[in-house]
């Protein structure tokens, strides 16, 4: 049995949380550290037998329109949550220096 804590008390019980919300400062007390990381970053569905490798990496995000060019300044929550600014820099290195696809 675990008692139910009021929301404002529960979020202050731990020194930190993995966060997926747009405005964490409205949810967590100031003393609680947060790191933007979504559960989807760790979840892969079990789809049976593995497929042949076609690409070295993938990037997926809902509510995100990256446009036709890698320079696109796409907008949307996924862009912020998945750190699209860093992803563009990483793509340059992975595709350029390491010839990954």
C-alpha cells in the first residue's frame, strides 16, 4: 500500500525528475532539478524479427515539420523536447565526418 500524496508535496519528495512537460517551472518546486527527457527516448516496440540495417540512425518527432532542407527552423513541441538545434549539429558530424546515413 502506498498513500496518495498531494501533487505539490509529491513533486518535492525527490531531488530531481526526468521531465517531458513544456513548463516544468510550473510543476516542480525550485529545489527540484529537472532534465528534459521523454519516455519515448527509451521505448522501442517489439516488432518481431529484426530487419536488415538500412540506416545508421533515425530521428522521429510528432508535431514537428522540418521542411525540405536540413537548415529548416522547424517548430513544435517535439523540436524543443528532442533538441532539434543539437540534432542538426550532430547530423553534420555523423553524415559529414563519419559518412553515416
